[in-house]
C-alpha cells in the first residue's frame, strides 16, 4: 500500500440498535467493556474461571519472551472434560449436544452423556494404538459426529490434532501429516455430497503412502461402500472404538499444552501450521461464544454452517459451543441438496435460534432469491452471525430482512485462524450496528489501524489492521518454525510490537472498524488506494447484483484499472445498458476514481473451499495471461467459464 490512505468509504447511514427485549436478557452488557478497560488481565482471569481448572494458574500472562505468549501459567485443565464431562456431572447428561443431520436426510441426536461415553471410548482406542500425550493425530473427516468425538478424544489424552479438510487432495494431506509428524490418521470411508457418495478412503490411502511417522489409520464407516483396505495399517472405528470401555479418567494438562495445529494455506509458500494451546484458547473461544452468540444453553439451538476443517469449526462448533453446553446442529451436506431451501428446512426442523454462516453463502442465497427462504418457518431465529470475509452492507441487509425477519441482531465477526477466536464484533445486546462494519474489538481485545510507519490513523482514516496487545487465544507459533512466526506476523511493526493481521481497515468518524480485505488485494489507481471490498460492496448495493469480485489489472496509464466480475440476482438479465448503469452506480457511491473500467457478467466466481473469492485468478484473466495455480479452488471448471467470457485484450 502506498502512504496515501484509502480514500473511499462507502457511506452508510443505517443503524440498528439491539431489540430491547434482547438487550434486557443479554449474556453480556456494556459493563464488560468497562471491566476489561479497567484491568484487562483481571478481566481474562474472570473469563478463565468460567472453565474448570484442576490446578489454578500462578501468573495470568507471561509476555517476557514476546511474541511467544504464555497465558494462565502453571494452570492445569482438561479441555475435553470442560466440553463434556462437567455438563454431565452438573446434571445435564440428557441434554442433546449434537443433532446430526445427514445430507440424505438421516439424522441422530447425541446427548452429553452419550458424547461422554463416545469420547471416552475413542480416547481409550487411541491409547490402545499407542498414542500418548504430545503425539500428533491427523483427522481427515467429513461433517459427522465421529469427527467431533475424535477431536475431543485427542484433547482428552493431550494428543494435538491436525484436522485436514476432507475435500483437500492427498498431497495436501500428505504434507500436513509430514509437517506435523502425525502418528495416527482418523478418516472415513466417505460421505454424502450433492446426492452422491464421495470417496474419502482412497484419498486418505494416497495421502499416507510412504508417510514415515504414520503408524495406523482409523476408519469410520459412514457410507458403507466398499473401500480399499490395508490390513496391517487400517483399523475400523466400529471395531476398535466400540469395543472399548466407556470409562476414561481425563488427565489435566498444562495450560500451554498444545491442543491443535491447523494449517493455513496463505497466498504463497508452504502451509503454515498454526499452533494453539489449551487454557488461553479455551478461555477465549468459550467466552466469545457466550458473549457474541448469547447462548442460553437451556433453550437455544445453535448452528454454525462451517466445516470442522476450518478454524471456525474448531472454535465455534467444537470448543466454544460445547464448553458452554450448547445444543447444536451438525449438517453433513451442501446448501442446495436436495433443493436450494435445505438450510432453511434445517432451521425449521430443529427450530434453530442462533445461526452462524459466511458472506459467500449469504450472497449465494441472494442470487437464488428470497422466495426460497420465504417457504420455511424461520421464526425460531433470534441472532445471525457472519464470518470469513467482509460482509457487503447490502448482503447484511438482505440477511437481516429475509432470514432474520427484521428482528435478529447481526454479529459480523472478524478473526483469523491465527487469532483462534473472535476479536472484533458487535455485542448483540449492546452494540448499535452499522451494516458492513465489524464495529469494535470485544472486551479484553485491543486493535488499531495504523499507517505504513506504524502511527495510528485518526478517525476517518484507513490503513493496516494491527492487534496491539496479546490475547488469550493467540497462536503460540508456527509448528516447527519460530522464525517464520516472527517474520510473518511481528516483523512489519516490530518497533511497536504490533501483530500484523494482513488486512486493510478503516476507522469511520465514530472510530468503528470497517474491514477492507487482504492488504494484497488493495488496488492502486492513479495514485489512489482503493479497496476491492468497497467497490464490491458498491456493486452489491445495486438491486440487480448478488455478488461481485473486483481486481486491479495492470494499466499503462493509471497503474491499475478496475475490472469487476458480477453475478446478478435471480431473475435479472444482462440487459443492454446495465454495464453503464453499474459503473455509474459505483461512481455515485464512491467517486469516479473507483468506477470500474470493465464489467463482466458471470454465473460463478472462483472461490477457495472455505468460500473466499480468489482474486488472484481473476487478475490473471483480467491481465490476459495463463491462469495460475487452481488447486485450492472449490470448483476448477469455474475459471474456464470465466476466461471464455472475457474478451481478450487487443
Ligand atoms: C481472514 C482470516 C475467522 C475464521 C474464518 C477465516 C477475513 C474473516 C472477516 C470479517 C472481514 C474477515 C480476513 C482475515 N475475515 N472474518 N468478519 N470481516 N474479513 O479464517 O481462513 O484464517 O481467514 O479472513 O481477511 O484476515 P482464515
């Protein structure tokens, strides 16, 4: 980014105060900000006490070896005990923990008492395979209850897990097994995807082929189809786990005992194994879930639509929610199987009250049209969450109106694999929200926006988002590469000691934060920094547009020119003149400098498997060169379609 601050800010006047009834009953009130402000460490100690500790800590934060943090030094706890056993011991064994909904429509409900027995059996099974505390276990699993059981079983015996998204190719699995030095892999025969059976076992086999540290592969039977089998290495879950005792005594581990490694692909280089530990991670995952989702364990039904292969699944399907005694839905499949109303059918069936999903999904629902959710009873919903990308104000409004019935607070939650838990978000019973803004850091969290040289930008300015104080669920490093940890996150603002998040952000006149996407995506047009997010949001604010992706393509005169790829809302055609209408619309919203030079209507956009738009590939198209690495693309045919539509540069 050049020194000149981002010059555009979408003007947004709409404000939404929390409904009075919601505010009156909210788990967390404005008082939390004051408490954290008065004494940040004491505030986190209070939140840590929401958990069960086998031994108390002696020091809240040891930052003497910064940027390597230690939280709750000397404390001991068992993460799985906190997520399962303590609820059973408190008399909630019969409460449903997980309502599992398979894609074909099969379902089963698992109580906390059952979960305790399953996790205990799985812990005993892993022990019987020779797994001891500190050994790494790779998990390559679909969205089924055994995946949650497997993660908790690892946590229970102190074996850090490394979950690898089931749709990743064998190479990705292999590099993660090798980097983590995993001893055991837990996988499944397959899963249901878009009405057919996806094979997982052959990919798992290819992924472990020759992996030197790997000893055993534990296989869950989900689909029952025939799979290749290596009798020396492979063990069926239903044979080994089901035969174990359902009694298991959890051992307390140090607060800084590694809980999991999760690989982020990043933009370049080999994936980084982000390391999270136990006490601080669980404290913040648990507190933020309680505060941001306002979970009432006796009455709410919660659904986070993420995959457990992402950090969202770790923190907001497994550790945060279960530590708070959630009743939640776990769904195996896709939003459009067998029909485009499947999510809303799930909400209606389970009377879901708290829903957490991603902007990419919301924009897809906009494209499909509001008549689809309108067919279902969504009156159980009382709060909506968003994560993964900036949410365009218009997508926010659509979500509020057509899913939330105009009555549900929306929490736009900013965080990262590295932060472990939510960092910036409204509090649903406190914050008057602005569509498109993640608002302010949560109580106990400190963030800022700075210039290139680290000076803090005033209200109304834009720059780099930084986290300027350590937080309990911060990453503890990159597995096996402490230098890369320092270089990637702490070298940019080394002098100030800030964590560099890699995102651009703006502070509006009230000091509220607007996330502008990755710094690498910010465009430079005639000397002006322009955020892709803002131009995309301006496009989505046109009533005919469902989704847009914007890139800066090389231009001899202006440095970069803005090229937009646009998906229309259901029922709209690419009428003649729409192109100019959209350009004029952006120009009016952001100023002529932000007006796209070129607009291309497309049916799909290239996205990663976690739903983020891959602008890098669109840039290749816009600059008329061979399309780069598409291996992390969710659907590789999308690029051919887009490339074939764009007129080549003369
Ligand atoms: C990056 C982190 C956090 C779990 C899922 C993604 C972007 C995430 C928001 C948001 C604007 C967001 C950022 C961030 N991001 N949430 N609410 N508003 N941007 O985890 O894969 O580690 O990605 O996602 O760019 O840096 P991740």
